[in-house]
């Protein structure tokens, strides 16, 4: 039992540390998909905003996992299952938010002579 708690604490600590690194914009290489883009494709994205979003998401996941483990340890099944459900809904909303509306694309100004006049 104590081994499970130690392993879970280490996992939650790693999630929280990654979240803090991403919020500070220091670990864009941890973002799947972004780290495999070439420099030209990366230039189309606001790296700082993307890192901040993913960092806050990681912090949320880390806190949720920590609370789920705590509630499970205390045998509070209702709270455990409720938090698992809320976390899943939150992740679905975050995925939809991140993948719609070009939120993390750079705003490229239209050069003179282009577009409708």
C-alpha cells in the first residue's frame, strides 16, 4: 500500500513539474506533435501561448490525479468517481478548445496588394 502511494506521489510530482515548466515556456519540446514540426511550421504558432495552455492543462491533470489517489486512499468512492468523470469531461473540453478556432496560430498581417481591395 505504501509503495503505491510513493509511486503515485512521484507521478503527480512529475506532472506538476512538467506543468510549471510549460507555463514558463521552457519545455515546448514536451508537446506532442509540436516537437516534431520543422522550423517553418513552428513559426506559424504562438509557442508561448501553446506552452501556457498545455502547462495549465498539465497542472489540472496533476492535481486531479493527486486528489483521485487521495480519495481512493480514503475510500471515498463517490468523490473518486465524480472527480474521474469531471476530469474526463475537462479533457474533452480542452481538446476541443485547443483544436478549434486556430487559437494558437500567429496572426499574420495581410501584405499590401493582397486580398480584397
